[in-house]
């Protein structure tokens, strides 16, 4: 069967893009292959490891399983979009760096974006809620201890404690 | 102007940087998505490669017909055994040469490589695989060493009873030792495959240039060493291979040289185009080189006051289809523990058997987690039956600094006793042992490990680092070891900065490149910080000497009176006479024909290798540690919940305590996976759960709170006293959990992973 092509408009990291893509394209392929936004990783291509996580209208999605055409008219944020003007990092990025929550780094972009999705929705999560929120993001290096600590630090700062 | 106050702000023991929890030098790139793993690199004109793998665990290959695949539009090359040099090769460690790059007339496990294609896009490459016709004649498959060793089996490789390696080592008088014991126990322990499950699948880019040279970009732990294997397998001189290490997204022993890279060479040469190859996650599970499973028959004797009088073990290990590093794992990895408890009488027998499962190989701990699970479980059982406290028994038998072990290891520093005591203190051991909730239990275990292993690489041990300082004062470190995600770039940058007396942001540590670096043995065997760190330190000191020589001319001072402190060259005692670092580096370069300042440091550890019986001091030093945990068992479901984990590890000196803790925490999580969760399901040689959904790598919901203490024994030979930590911290975890389960519900589980079913069955049998 010949793949059908379709035009979509997607805002990625604040910039509007127009694509003419095959309808069987996944969001991860669009980001990595069309735009060179390789921060989202292909760890399993089955939605099981979380390393391809990006934010779609603020909510974490597995971009490896998400059809790109369904992003039409919506907002996508990747790890590349988290850095503010003048290179100012997002507090989660800063906390992950400062608190040793990064080792090999392959899970890091997906992990940070999942954490952002959580904190944007629930600025005051209990530890158990943090663990649950990131339980779909596998990290094989850190044992999660410093990742959880980093997310807690940002949550505390957000609350202003 | 350097004032007294600045001088006094130096850290304890005079270090500015060593011992500080400094964020990783590569963390910012990783946190912002800038790090380019190999799959993130785009190469113009690259073709997509795919590998055709055997669907049979054991079969004859009668014919491979690639004609239809070759005719598919978009296919640029198809390779089979006919495109290989047709020579057998091996891991350059065991001496066993038992594999071809692509199957000749036999496949030996599900996933064995038969052919490969390169096409202009991945879909065409996948389609081309379906057009390759292979005629197989299935042979009986053997999935357990006992089956494969039986009389009358079809040999998987030429040889007797499918035995890949067999070794017996006896020290002292084990029979007399057992006779002296007040209690002798004998039991069987079993461990299974464990998949590395690093997050970054193995991938590579290969180019074949017009001068017949192969260029490889890949996440490879051992770039220089790999060239020897590539050379052997491709039957070409070593110089024809150039390996560039890309950032490694987790390795754990699983990213030593890969067959995928050899297949890349074949495709690139045939297609005359760059090739990109990437394993799928399913290929990673089904066809990578997992941890060696072992059946361990263990016998130990103990006197009634708790001294271990003898230990004998007979290990039957599953080598899988090809002897990669499994011979090293069983023979070099399973006798280390004999030094942990001052044993004098041991008999170790290791039988490694070919089966039709994936080739097993190196994985964090390298055989040590397997034997440690058995021995550390047994020590608990013996202590219990003699009415002794397991912590006290361990302390009583613990190795001490200055020991020469029964196998000839020399413990120049040893913080094992302190590690045990610290774990006991952190977990409030005596109190928690008495006062614990229903079905709750605590467990302990200990570990020792090498920091490098002279027996592992036959040609030499050691490391050489090169440091180059340019006119702008930028310091480039070219090491021989690789950052596999553990933070070596940072450790080496800190060591270089400390030794040179300059700021961390001047330093850049390179990833491996065999055209630039010295022959580096790479990262394995917990060697990188201890051996490579020393080389970096020596290289930095040599560069510093050169800088001070130039500065002495400029300041009209004696070299001996100069030092580098916080990016300035100072005259000791006369702080007003100083030069900026860049002034000196620029002068050096501009007055010496443009020559950069170079430092080269070589470190060869004081190990002397082992004799034919494996007796000898195989490592320049040894790491130690102890762990303890608190768990709860649900007797209705058999589920084990880990409540708390405690670890104390003798790291010599923590170059970067935050990174050391990170290694310990990550190890404990992998150990929890190994001990409790990670179970491969096989049917007729096919892995039934080749994905993260059904092979349960620990998630954030599976790991407990952890408490880590770093014991600093300050090793006399370590760089600033440092030793390794990444492997020993994984080793004791499974035993620790098993011992806690007994403490909770009175059953000692002897097979890992400890699934709820095993706990339930043991509870039922107990009743």
C-alpha cells in the first residue's frame, strides 16, 4: 500500500513548522530526522523505556508511538526547547546537573520532560507521586536516587520553601 | 596577586578539587540534548544496514540465497559468509577461536548472524531481509549446560561434551580444612542470565575510505583492544582500523567489541558507502551478550567460633553459543572472593559449557556477583546454625590491610572491616535485628573486587595518557580509558586540574580515538580510575614541569621555587611574583616553533600476573565493600518489598563523592534487578520477553531509599589514593536480599532472581 502524505502544522519549541509527511510517520522520526532534534532518544521504539518522551500541549507523550499527524495544530516541547534565552537552563535541568542525577545521559531528556510534565500539573508532589510519574522512564545507571532528589529540590523551590 | 587567604582556602589535605562533589563536565550537554550519541550523528550518503539472524537455536545452514534481495531496488549490498575472510576468531582473552563474522554452515543460537544488507532506507533493508532465503536443517538444541554435557549430544563446536573450558585450582588443604570444621554445609546455588539493558542500543557508523581503511564510530568500551579482534576477524593488519568512541549511553560490560561492527566493515567495503547499523531493542535482548548463568555447588566449613576453615566450589556455567568473555568470567571472576575472608583452604572447579543460548559474557562484576551470591548466602546459613551473628562472623574473618590472599593477591589497602562496621552502624544493625516488624528482615553481605586485571589482557597491563596544552592555556587530555556513563571524563578532568593547579573549565578530556590516543585498554575490570587516573596524573605533572621550566626563564627564578596555583604560576613564598597561566603557555608555544606543551604519563600497576594455577597478584590494588538491607515479605503472595538499602564501600579516596555515590546507587538498583526482578523467559531457545515490558528492569517504584558511605582507605598506589567502585557495588546486592528474606520469613532462597513463586514454594516446603 502506498503511504499517504498529509500536511501538518506543528509548533515545536515555540516555533511554527509546516510539514508534508507520510501519515505513518511517528513524532520521534519527525523530530529526529526532519528537524535534527535528537534530544529525544530511540531507546526501544515500543513506548516501554520513556527515552523518547516529549511534551505535547504540556503533557508527556511517547513520541516513538505517537503519530506525527496527530500533533497537527498542537504544541510540542523537546529538551532543546527547555533552555531559556541566554542559555538559562530550566530549574530541572539545573538540578539534574548539580545533584548528579545524570550518568550516561541517554534517559535524561525524557526523564526531565516527564518531571516537567509532573511539576507543571502538580507543583507539590509527594515522593511516591514522583516515583509513580517517572516509573515509565527507565534509567539503568543511577538507581533513581539522585533523580528523585533533583525533582524534589525543584518542587520545593517552586513552593518557595 | 595570590594572597595568604587564598592559599588557606585549600581543601583538607591540600586538595582544591579532589574530594569535591563537582557536577559532571558533560552534564550540561546531556541535560540539554546536545550530546551526540552515535545514532544522533547524520552522515551524508549513509546506507542503512540490517542483520539477518537465525530463527533456530541450532541448525545446519545448507544454503543462503541472496539473489532476490540483491535485486530489490534500493539495496546496495548483501553480505554472507562468502564476503568474510572465513577465519575463526575469538575475544583475544580465552585463546578460544570459535566464531565467524557470518555463519558458515551452522547457526548456534536464535539471533546468530547469517547475512546482512545495506539499503538506501531502513524499510527497504527490512524488506530485503525477507527476500534472503536460507535453508536450515534443524539440530537438537541444548539450553542448559547439563543437557549439553550429556553423552551423545551433537557437539555445538568441535570438542568433547560441549565443554568450552575446565579449570581446577586447589590451595592449602581443603579436605583437612573441612575436617577441622565444627560444621560443614553443602548446597547448590543458581543464577540466571541478566541482560545489560543499557538505554542506548548498540549502533555504529562505518566508513571505508579510498586507502582501504575502515573508520568506526561506535559506543565502544575498549577501542584500541577492539582493533586486535577486528584485525583477526577481518584478516587484515591492525592499522587498517580506526575506532572513534562516541558517547556511551550505558555499557556495564556489554559494549566491548561487537560483531555488529564487523558486519558494518563488510557492508561498507562491499557497498563503498558509509553504513549505519543500529540494534533494535529486541535484538539487544535476544542477541546481546548477557551475564553468565552459573550453577554453583558450594561446600564450606566453619569452626564453632565462626572461622571459615575451608571452601570448595564446583561451578557449571552456561557459555552460550560462543566463547566471548565467559571463560574469563568463570575463571578470573569467581576466585576473588576467597581473599575477602582470609581463607586458607580452597578448591575451585569451573566448568564452562557451550549451549544454544546467546553467548554470555562480561557484565558488571564479571562472575563475582554469581559466586558472591552463593558464598555470602552460605556464610549466613553457617553462622545461623552455629548460633553466631552473621555480622560478627564476617568481621572475624575479614581481610585486613597487608594480607596476601590464598591466591597471592596483595591487599595494600583494605577497608573491608570498616565497611562492615559502617553498614552495621548506619542500619542500627543490633537493634533492628531484635526489633523488627512482622515478616520484616535484614540482611548483609560483603564484597571485594580487582582494580584492573593483569590476566585479562594477555599483552600488558597499564595505561598511558597524553596531555596537550595550547598557547591559549587549553588543556586537552587524551586518555586510554572510556567514559561509559560512570563519569570518567569528570574524574580525569579533576585529576588533571588538581595535578596542574588550574581550573576545571580549562580541561577537556577526549573520548577514545585510536589514531590519537595511546594504546588504551579501555574501561573494564574496575580499572579506569585507578590505572587510567594515575596515567592522567603523571601526564599532568609532566606538562606542569614543562610549564614551570618556561616560567622559570620568564621570572628568572629556579624551577624548584615555582608552583601553579589557581591558574597562576607563583614563586613560593613571594606571592607578588606571579604569571598568568596563559602568559606562560603562549610564551612556551611561540618561542618553541609552535610546539604545544606535551605531557605523557604512563602507569604500570605493581601487579605481577598469575601463574598457570592463577596464583599471583593480578591487580595493583583491590576494592572492598559491604551492604545491608531491610525488606518485607508478603507471605500470601511471596512478594519481596525492599524497604531500605545501606552500602559502605572502600573507594580508596573518593575523587568525586557524588559520582561514587551514583555508582553505588545504580549498582544497588541493578543488583535488585538481578536478585529479584530480572527474569528471562525462554522456550526452545527463543527469548519470550525481549523487551522492557516483560523483562523487569527496576523502575523508580522498585528501588528503596539508599544510604551510602564512602570508606577512604587511601590506597598507596591510587591516584590521590583512589580505587574503583562501579563493579564491587553491584556484587553483594543479591545475597544481601536473600539473607534478609531468611531473616524475615525463615527461608533461604538459593536461586536468583527470587521470584514470588520461589518464595511461596519455599514457604510451603517449610511448613
